[in-house]
C-alpha cells in the first residue's frame, strides 16, 4: 500500500504524529518476539481512541486492506507479523487505566496498558491482577487477552479468560460492540467476550477491557529446591495437592538455566543439579507460615537435596530472577531460537521432559526446557541457526516432534502462546476438523472480507511467510 489516498485518509484520522511510513519505522513492526518470521507492513497506525480505530477499520474494510493488530510485540508465535503487508494497527498509545473500583473489585483499562504498570497501580490500592506472563515488563493487557495468556500463577488463580468481564470491540467493518459487563455473574446469551479472548486478533480490535480483580495477598513465601531428577521434582505438586495445599507458583528450570543464572548472580547455585524448583505460597500470614512448612516437608519427601527459603521479598525476587535469567539466556545461546509452548497433564510432565531429552539426542540439537510444574505448561526452546540449513532443518523436525509428543501424552499444542504462524500445520492433529470449520465460519461471519490478521491460526494456501 504505497503513499496513496488510503494513507492520506489514515493520516487525517490519527494525525501525522500517529502514523509511521519510513523504512526504519516499518522495520520495527515487521517482527515479534520470535526469531523466524519478518514481513514489512505498508504503514503503522497508532490510534489513541476507539473512534479512530473504528474509522481505520472502515477505511481498511472498504478497500480490502489487511490489518494486523499489535500490542507490545512480545508474542512468540508470529501472531502480530503483517504477513500480507497493509496496516499494522498498534494500540500501545491507548494505555490508560480508566477506572479502578475497589468496591466491585473491577478495573476498566485500555488495551495498550503494560501489564507491569497495571499491577503496580493496583498494588497501591491493595489489589491484584493474577495473570502474569513472563513478558510482564513489556506485554500489554490487550495482547494478553488476544492470546489468553497464562503465567506461573495458573494453578491457583487461573488464566486471563478467568478475569475478563467485558470488552469493547471494534469489528472489521468499524462497528463498535460492547460485550459482557461489570458483574461477575452474567448469563445473558452466548458469552461472546470469551470468543474474542484468545482469538489472536483475527475477529476484532479490543479497545476497552473490564477486568475482575482480587485483593492483594497480605503475605507470601518463596522457596527454592534442588533435585537430581525431573521425576522427583514432578512429584511435588501432586503431593502438595493431596495435602490440601494450593501453591500460587511452582516453576522449574533446567541445568542450562541454573548455570547461566549462577554465572550472572554468583548466588552459589548447585550447577550440577538436573532441576531447580521454585515454589511460592501466598495468603494470610498464618496460612502462609503453615503451608510453607508443609511445602518444605513435601520437598524433602520428594527427594530435594537442598532447600532454601527466602527470608524476605528481596531474596524471593532473586530466586525468581533465576527463571527470568534462564529464559533470557537461551536467546544468547544461538542465532535462531524456536521457543515452543506446550501443555501436558501434570501426571505426564516427567515423562514428557524425558521425551524432550530423547528428541534432543535424536536430532543432535540443544533444547532448553523451562516450565510451569504446577499446571504442566512447558517452554522447550530449540537452539539453532536459520543460516545453517542442515541444523535448522533438524531443529524444525525436533520442534515438530515436540508437538506430536505432547499430543501423544494427552497434552495440547499451546498453553498460552497461541497458534499464530508457528503451529498451523499441526492444528488438524490437535483439533476436530469440524471444530476448525466452525472457527472458519465464525471468522467469515465477523470478517467476510478477511482483512483482520489474515493467514493466522489455520493454514492458508495464499499465505506469504515473508
């Protein structure tokens, strides 16, 4: 879409300061948090109001121009890459907290609000929004809803969809629709707000969000345990649940992450350990003290050879920093990272991690694995180099086997990253074909001209991967 009357109309809608057309600017919106796909948009538009979004969509729909919604761009499955060119509609300048209601435990926000900024504001009110994807410093609430993001707290608190009460959505033809409301109970017709939650930007542009909040837990305690086998570490959560303990977080990191964290922090970590388990309990001070003692006992019974309990919030943050360092370190381990996302039943977690080790050996590629031990969500990362054709081909085969192995143990293709471009080829193995056709019919009903994030989720013969 060169400098035409379409771009001129967009400039009139949002103002010249909110439209980007230079090659350098467009390049910044040609990729996401993955390391495989890039494709240049023709124009980037940064609206600041719902009315502007509506007008943008009307222009696009009337002229058949593709529109790719985008938030912080931290997604890692190719969902925000403009593979058909056209418009990138970025909502990061719609970033206000419109209301925090302590009485109703609700908040109304705009989609471009950064998750960490939101929780910092809530903490001042003694409130809490539990979904916590690890990109919380840069991801947006709108992006979280489009991906139905999770994070470490899923076992106790649930995922994003459990906190969405209502949405304002601009449809592909520019119509502004309000769904849901302010009440936690709402059984009025089909729950269409859930249709847009997890839709990966293919059905509408979310412009306002009503979220459910919870009171900030007054106390928490974090502990770190060292294990020599994944089997022993995987036993911790089932034993905790049997004892009636519902941890707020249980995460594990592999030996690679342990070693990288020790290089960065010199915390005295056991660099020979197979697995490091990080656990947190939260609630009232009395319940936290009691549950923490029980968790320590469970960790010992499951075979932890070393347990450390954080003495304060600062030390707890250092413990959790091990996981953050581990996630970041893998991106420095190779030129191209296939950061995957599968979820398996907790009872099959150890079995699946062993399958990952076998896949790594089979294709002679390094696979780091970090995951949510509490809910079976895993993030195996295949380290490769897209310029090394042989290694990259082996890595893609390894990634494919990661997906197929997850399905073989009763798991799913994605727990929180979405299908995007990455997992389209596997969708028919994971979903009933009739269900996919129903999804396509829903897409066609809402977006008959197929302008909104086209080419995502299911395979499309006309797709251009750039």
